[in-house]
C-alpha cells in the first residue's frame, strides 16, 4: 500500500519525482480534461462556446490593435513626407484669392474674375533640359468655388508680349527672366484678369506624378507623328509616333503626348494649338486619376505623388489653400470642364504668326499688343457669377469723338457676361467718363466692377421715366468720355516697340 503524501491531494508517493535532488510533483490535471472526471466538473457546450467566443474576441482585439498600429505608422510616414515636401514646394504666400476664403463683399473684389480662383500653371523643362526655365506650357485654370465650374485657357508660349524690365519677347521667357511672379504679372496683364496663384512643375515631376497614380487613360483621336520631336536628353532629334485609340500612358508617354507639337510638313501634331489641347486633356485625366478611390487609399501612390511634388514643383498655394481646393475640386464634374485654346488659323483665329527679332512669334490679329480678343475669350469662359446673378441692365453711351468706341465697349462687356443694351450716342460730348446708378446701390457687384474697369466713381440718381416702349429702362448707364478714348489710344501707342 502506497503511503500518502501530506498535502499531496490524495496522490501516492509513486507520483513524486526527484529532479536534481529536489522533489517535484506533476501539476494536477484540470477536472474538465480528465476522462474520469465527474459529470459535475465537465464543461457544458454553452461554456465551451463562451470560451471560444472569448478567444475570438481577444484575437479580434489584437488584430484591430495591429492594424491600427500599422495605419498609425503609415500615417506618420506620409505625414513626414508631406511636411518635408511642403517645405520644398510651398513658396511665400502671394496675393491669394478672396473666393477661396469665402469672405467676399463687393468692395473686396478688384475686377471681373476676382470672384473665381485663377491659377497659372507653368510647365518647364527643368534640370538637364535646354532652356530649363522657359515655360514650355502656360495655362490658366479658373475655378468657381460656389458653382464648382472649371475652365482652362492655354497661353501660346510664342505669344509676343512686353515683359516689364526685360523688353519684348516671347511670353515663355517671363518665367526665365523673373520667375513665376513675373509670369503671373504678364499673364494677368494680357488677359485683364487677376492671377491668384501659380504652380510650376518640371518634366520630371510631371512624369513621376503620372507614374505615381498608375498612369492615365487617354483617348488619342488621331495618329500623331512628329519628325522633329526633341530627345529627352541632349539636343538631338528623336521622332515621335503615337497610334490612335484608347491608350493607357505612363509618365514618359504622357509627357511626349503633351509635348508633341510640329505640324506639316514634318509632323501632324497640330502645332501649338493641338499641343495645348492635349495638355489640357492630360491634366484632366491626371486630376481624375489622382482623386479616384484607388489612389487616395493607396499609401504607395500617395507617397509617390508627394515625392514627385516635393522634388519638382513650386507653388505659392499654402497648405490650407491646397486643402480647401481639394474639397472644391473633388465635386467638379469632368464632363462640364470648359477648355479653350486661342486659334491662329482658320476663321476663328484671334492670333497670327509673324517673324521679328524674337524669332517666330504669335501676335494678335487686332494689332500688335492689342489683346482685346484674347481678353474677351478669357472672360467668356471664366464666368463671374457675381455679374450674372445680379443681371443688371447696362446702357453704354458714346460721349466721345472716337467712332465705334461704344460698340467696342459693349463687345467687351458682353464677353464678360454683362447684360448690355445696344450702344447709343450720348446727347452731347463728355470730357470725362461717367457711371450713373439708377438702382440705389442694389447692384453692388456690378457697380464695383464697372468702377474698377473705367476708373470712375458711380453717381446715384433717380431713375427717369421710360418714355420708350421698345426698350427697357437701364439699371446702370456708362457714358464714355473723351478721357477714356484718349487713354485707349495712349495705351496702344505705348505698347509699340
């Protein structure tokens, strides 16, 4: 008979083992695990199910913690990437856009188009390319934050302009001469529009951005061939050929598609007109891809975009500006984006080719340095809804000796979406231009814009009785004086080299 071990829970001395001179007892088996355990100690099916649920919940908690940690690490990594990129990308804040802040009154707007967000996009060759700072691409993208409408206007790089402080030359030299700020000044002057921000990107940055989002899908309408396409490296010629069709393009292919420009007899890319249209097409495709769910949820693509921006882009948009713009742009309907390219061939041409000391250039058909047609085109697509919403009826009267001045002013106002009656002659000559407000200040935005345009202060008067049943009574009357006619003539003369 085996003796019992005190405190041994009924186990015999045979169950004791000696290890290294110390007495060891094996642990007692769990009641539920012993096959001879009494029914009262066995786990019920409900208890087993509950224990399994507890283990599953514990596994889920650990999984959530692991995923959360991973997300935190990725977020921290991307946050560092964004901060570092922002330090390289963002320049000193510029003028800014009142429309982006949302704090707009009639007095804060400085002219037609100031109620929108106007951004100048400059594409340059960058390091390793000839003329690295010449703006191979110039485009104004205008956004209305209220209506979410977007319009893009390309500026031909060969447009002949006056560059303040540097004389006369092609507009693409403005960025090389004085940087984006000078380019903004020149573009603002020829379009008669405020430019609120700029974005400058080089070829490498463009290619990296396209690659970072996984490429873009482009519908190539016709086969393209450019026998004189420049090589990416050096100064040689590398002919470009692109068949028509729906093409998925990487960064390098998208850049070549955007830069192809030579027309007959050495190519069929449509010269600057065709190239500008393709650039707008690629930018629209890149925007759509960058805002797609596949990109926004892919950390690698986001990091790639940030790195591309950080190394090859400069802008005076600040971080809060970029955040607000992203919220606006995501709601834009791509099918409603308006694209315009100034024509220099055909019946709708507003520019024409010319050769001078600057080489082969484009000049306005209306006359050298007369950009009225280009301004009308810009204002016609960059709709200022502060004008259209008030819909004030405007009458223009020619009170000067300049024949046709009234018609010229009416054409310009209509292009900016004013509601304008046909011009008439004033009953007498006026030495100075006048604006008469018959609304009692009820059309403040229209009045403010007209004051800015003509440089005079409106005078409120009681609306006269309308004796004519053929025409409506105007809300505002603009009487063109001899001072305005003289100023227009001096401006034309001063712009001549």
